[in-house]
């Protein structure tokens, strides 16, 4: 009996968070379904946290500033943070694109979406939109994005070929997709650059650059998205093999 008020309080907060999350909707109709694409021939890391590392460490390295400069993200642009998590990039990118730009904060985890929506409302920033996507489809408006970032989450994508295929439709002509990750095997929450290049090429993306970021925060790989008309047919995609994981298993 003594614990009941605490249980009811927890339930109230859970229901409130669920109500907020339900209000967050996709911004576009579904793209190609997940079952049209081959499964990746590699491990997929579990989603374990809404943040990758301590903000203090990332701030010291000026992680977002490095990424923004290398991707040429400017005022007035529309940028998507795919897998936005706790919004570390969202609020910093919102300042970078300014009041005439927009940041689409996309995620698939209800708790993350609810928390992020509350933070956006509390911040009063009017150039951020929180979006609910799917694991294989960010559900973002067609030809709407100047740039998209996928930060320390690519190794958690269960259907990378579907996600990349559907994300390409949301990019403007020449739109840039930046992937920040650690140079490690997927089970250790990283993506070897060789594997990343292979999977992006299989989805029709063209590599622009790949550079190690300063401060030990990983690498940034930038790709140009294919136009919707030139995307490979899902049935023709051959999964890339993750040789680094196989090599470690043999040791």
C-alpha cells in the first residue's frame, strides 16, 4: 500500500510521455518496404543509449562544428538528424542553420522522441521539427533536405539498404549525407570505413570524402545521395560482407 503512490506517479509520467510520442508523426508516406531489401551480412549493434558520449568531451572537440564545416552546412538550409537520440546535434545544428533554416530531428525510439519533443518545446526554438521514422525509412518529405547526418548510429541500423534507399528520396539534388562513426566492428558500436563505403555504394551513393575528426570523436564520411531515378533496384543489391568481424572471430 505504501508503494502505490510511487507506482501511480510512475504510470502517470509513462502515460504522459506516451501521449507526447503519439503526437509525433512521420512527415511523408512510406517508402520502399523493408522486405524488399537484403539483410546486411554483418552484426547489428543494439540501441543502448540516447547519447554516444559525454557532452563535455564532444564540446571540447567541437564535434558539431567540425561536421558542420566539412559538410558546408549553412544558414537557411534544411538538415535532418537521422537517429537524433538526445538531441545533441539537433540544437547545435538549429543555431547553425538559423531562423530561416530547419532541423528535422528524426528517431524511431518512442522514449527518445518524447524526451526530445519536451526539450524542443522548452527551448522555444521554432526551427526544429521532431519526426517519427521507421528503422528502414526516415519518412521525411521528398526532395526537402540539403543535408542529413547519421551520428554514431549507423552500426545500429538493422536495414541499412532500405534506410539509405528511402533517405535518398528526401535529399535535394546534390544533397550530402554525413555519417559519423567509430572505426571499429559493429558489435563494438562502430563501422569499418571499408564496410561503410561498400554499403553506401551498393545503395547508389557517391563518396565525397572521409576524414578523421579531431578530438577522438570518430570519422566523418560524406556521400552524395543518388537521385530517386538512379537508385539501384532493391532486388539487385548484394549485401556487403563484414570481413573485420570474421577476422576477429578467427583469432
